[in-house]
C-alpha cells in the first residue's frame, strides 16, 4: 500500500512546508515541527524531554554492516550538507503501563512492557522514497542473547514471540532481535509510548479515519460502526491497539488498522498549519518529545531537525507500507513465522539502498 497524496502541494514556501511535514510525519509523526520557532527555555525543555538509550555501545561491533555512505559532492554551498545515504529506523509503539497516564490508557499488567507495534522504516539513498515494513508481534523468532543494563545477558530463546525481546531486554534486545532476523542494520531506534501518542493526536486536533467494518473490542475499549470517524487521542490509540474486534482477531488485522492510522496522521499533519501559531506548534512538539525514547544518535532537537530536513524531498506518494510476509506457525495456529523466501527477499531489498 502507498501513503496518501497531500491535500494539494501549493506554491512556494507553503508547498515546501507541506511536503516537509508529510515526510517527517512518516518517521515520527511530526518530528520536523519540533525545532521550528523553539528558542530559549522552550528549546531546552523540549530537548530535555527526550529519553535515550546507547544502543551502539551496548551491542558493540557484532552487528550487520552499516550502509556505505556516499560522499557529498564537492563545492556544495552548505558547510554541513544534509545526509543523503539510506537509513533504517526501528520504530516501536510501546505498551508500557508505567505512569498513571499510560495505565489509564493501556490497562493490563502494569509491571512490564512489550512492543505492541514494530515497524522498520527504510529511507532510500537520496531520501526521496521510503518503505515501512510492519513486523507482526506474534511472529515466532529466535531471540538472540542480549546484554542487560544491570550486567550479564539474556539466554537465547527459540520459537519466542517477537515482542518478548523488548519485554526481556528493552530497546537493546529489540534492535538486536530485528537485526538478527533481517540481517539489516538499524541505524536508529525510536519508541513512542501510549500517553505521548494520545497527546500528539489531541495536539493535532484529532484524526479522521474510515473503517470498512464495525469494531467492538473489549480489550482496547473501542466501539466503532463501519464508516468515517474523527477520533481524539484516546480513541485513536484504542484503534491502534485493536485486534480482537476486527478480522480473525490476529495481529495482522491490527497492523492494517495501524497503517490506516499512520496515513490519517500524515494527512492531518500535512493539512494542519502548524507554523501559523506558536501555541499549537509547541503543544505538538511537547507531545512528540515527551513521548520519545531514541538511540543516542537522535536524542537532541538538532539531530531530529537534521533528520527532518534531510527528508524534505520525500513525498507521501513515494512511501510504501507493507507487512513482513508470514504464514501460520506449524507449532501454534495462533502464531506466525516468516514466509520464506519472500521475507528474506524483502529484507535483502532494503540492503540494496
């Protein structure tokens, strides 16, 4: 599937701004707006909002190779040209129940967290096209041994659910598990929690989605009749978490809803004039940065802004969203495994730049 077209490109600065907002919304649902107009105490506050994990140091050198960086042309007008090489970002939506807000939004066990949503965002060399690959949380994988913050490491686990990697070893183990199953280097990591996602949607004024069937899911607390709905943050989050109320109740149905929601967010971002007023801009920026955990390569406004600016040439129509090919697991009809050779071919294509 491909991302929606913008609601008109416009002329001059307005057109460039719309394209930039759409592109950055793909990765972090609005990262670019973080830096626009922020200064002084606001800048420091937003910068301090971001939590980071030193994944590179934790995992060391036993990882897939980084993509080869193409040198910038000589004689460029910019002293610090923006990066243009291919980049892979593991984006997780965490179902953490820590904190009062997350517990109220998520329910369930408050003692742990798993990655409800996992997407590998691959931005092509040149940064004018991108592929977003969703990984079903119910996929059975070989979970590698992962280092623990307290010392030591986890044991290798065979036939483990993919989302348990985050539960047992946090972001470091999630990254290592994805790299192990794909042989693709994750250049960056981004995690968004429950309350932050809901606040972002509210700061944007809600999102409009269309569902093809009725949804009634007691677990996510969402009831929607088939049709078009404008959702606030709480209901949008419930839609992202819904699985038992659609299709066969598997994670594949939820992924379809999540991809619909991503498109709705892109459309809302591109149609909202965030730069027209500092209040809304700050609310969106505060919601984004307050909900993020990143690797140390994206843990500042400057780094996030550089990423956003490098995506100015990426239009929504050049974004493809797919789900990793899977089949029912022979050992458990409620689980899936990667369908080969299709899954391997997909991951290999990301290594081609």
